[in-house]
């Protein structure tokens, strides 16, 4: 049996090696390493895939969030509502831009932003709502957008974990994650569902003016070379990463199907054990960036994690400490569901290259743990 990894990038590369290598060689041959043809081609291909008007590549997913917030020109000191049960990148940017995070609770069954808690947090100082499409499925964007529109508040979707997921509105319209609000952002970190061979990210929008501003922000605030209209960043997706992403984008649907196959195996073989998985959102597809279970309490979670490690099965905790309890971002917030989840969640290995032998070993090991 091959060694089990949380994400098996080497095996994925070996499967796509011929085409990836050829794309990289093409970049090396024409030496357009920054803003070259591969970048422009990838931006158009991803926009077509997502059904959005504009995709702008950038250096990483954190920069994508900063570019989005800078383009929206959120007033310093204004409030951005976002979950505390998430990675730090979004809140990091909020602080860097001298904004104020307002942490919102997540739903106990989906672990996604709870729209029913939104209105109570909105003040005259609220400038933005930033939901996170956690683990691979979409937050309740229809409800979030309706509230934002009613209060004239901007919305940024953090789509780093859910690229390729789709969301069906009540009227039957289907939208890709990251395309349902003012701006969507994503990361191409290697372990993401659509990952490159280094750092990379993108912003996406259907708004022509926001796209124009974001292109400037990402390129030193330039409207054209040496003409700086606004304050910007140096944040560009390089051509070699775009060359890799062009190949992977063509396989993204296959990646999604492979991850769903792994998730189905876990669903079927872990059923009846004393653990839970987040509810599936009925009108969102799931691309399973993570397959996360939750145990009864922290001791159960930690014992299972230790047992799996003893069998050479990796697992991860996303996330062990909520943002409102991190030293850098702490607030005196009462978020009982968030705190509870941090004590109980555990993510199992899931990747496009997992085989049945590996999956059976993992689920049999977990069964043995509970039946010992």
C-alpha cells in the first residue's frame, strides 16, 4: 500500500506530468515569466469555467483578499463581519487595512456562516460581509446577499476551499462559488483543489469597474506602465504557475469527482459510528477540500487522532483555535458553537489519488478504534 498522505501531490503530478512539463517548457522557451500569455489564457479559461466576467490572477490567496478589500475602498475603522471558525488570512488582511473584524457564529450542522445571526451584528459602521465557503461547500449566499443588499453592504466570498462548487438559487439559477457577490477570492496554494506549484491566487467579479480597479491594485496601482492612479500592491500570478494551473483546470471536474468518491467511501463505511460529519447543503455541490468529522469532545478527538497517527494515518484539525481566541486577533466574543467545534473536529485524508486499499485501511482502522 502506498503511504497515506493528507494530499498526494506527487502522484497527481505523475499522472499529469507530460502535459504540465510541456506547458512549463513553453513558458521557458518564450521567457515571458511575468504577465505572459499563460497568465492571460488561464484567467480567461477560469472565467469561462466559473461563468464570471473577470478573473485577475495574483500572488496568493491572502493578497486576493487584500486586493478585494482595497478595491471596495472600505473605510478605515469600519467593520467586516466574518466567521471566527476559519483560517487567519482573511482577518489578517482586515487588521492590515485598519478595519475591524466582527466575528459571527457558524451553523452547528454545516459549520458555515449563520445568516440568522447576521442582522444583529450589523451597525452603521458595517462595510462588508465576508463569508467563507468552508471545507468545499457554499455558505447560504442567497440569504447573505439579501441581507447585504437590504443594508447596502458589500460582500466578499472567500472561495479558497470551494473552487468549482456550485450553488442553486431558489429560482433555479446556478452560480459558481465566488461569483455570487461583489468579489470572490481564491487561493492556488498547492494543496487546494486547484493548486499550483508554489503560491498563487485570484480575484473574480462580474463588475467591470471593480475588475478595472483590482487589476490596478494588483499591479502597483498602475493604469498603464509608470502611471500610478491609486495605491496598489505588487501581486502577480507568474507564468509558470499559470501554466500548471491551465492543465489542472482542465482536470478540475475529475478532481471533484475523485474527492466525492473518497467522501462517499467515508460516508458509507463510517456510518453508525459515534462521530458526525457536517450536513451537506442541499442547494450546494460539495468539492470536499476537506472531509471533516467531529467527535463528542476534545478528549475523544485527540485520542482518535493519536491512534490514527500510530497507524501512519495522518489527520489534521481545521481549526484548533478560533480566531477570536488567537493572541493576534482576540476579541471578547461569545461563540459557543465555534469554540465547541474547535474542540471536536478532525479532518481525514482526502485527495484525488487515493485508492480503495488506502481508503479501506483508514475506515477499518477507525472502526477498530471504536470497536476495541
